[in-house]
């Protein structure tokens, strides 16, 4: 039994090391978690999405709150170093309790978020998403 268990564990470990990860910085809102993760998995053919949440993350990034951005960055770096993530996704969403801005303002904040993540020079692609009032994902162009 022990032997079989060990074999299974090793198989799992080797599978894990081959798994592809992406990283998402998004709001804490429960309505968007699976939506964003599943979209990223399908679109970029990754197995797992590491999620870094903060209420109204697009606003936090755009308002240049240095302490909070440093905290978010440290979590992104863990995801990249531990899981070899090659993609960081930033987003904002409709009906955000922590960011009651209009869509236009959200989109500006998402663009600013993209630029902040790019300024970290982490050798990753950076993508921005807007989750609209139909709970659909729109890609935000830079
Ligand atoms: Zn929100």
C-alpha cells in the first residue's frame, strides 16, 4: 500500500512540474473568480491560474497605492518563480463594491494596471480584462 501511494505521489509530482500556470490579479468578488480563471485556461491553454485578490484591484493599481502595489507585486513574483507563470492578467468588473466607477474609468484603470505590471519587467505577457454587465469578458486593448 505504501509503495503504491508513493508511486502515485511521484506521478502527481511529475505531472505538477509539467503543468502550466498563469497569474490573475483580480477583485475579491465571488462572481468573477471562475469566470476569469476558466477564460484564461481556455484562451492560453494553461492548467492552473494563481489568483491574487484585492477589493477593486484595478482601482488599487491605478491609484498607485505604493504599499498595496508592493504587496500585490510580491505575490505575483511568487507565482512566477514557483510556477513559472508566463502571463499576468489584470481586470476590473461591473458592479464592483470597491470600485463604483463607470466602465470608461474602469478601462482607464485597467490600462494603467497593465502598464504597472509591465514596469516590473518580469518577462511575462500582460493582458487586461473588463467583465461587463452581462458577466462577459472583454479584452482591454492597451
Ligand atoms: Zn469588485
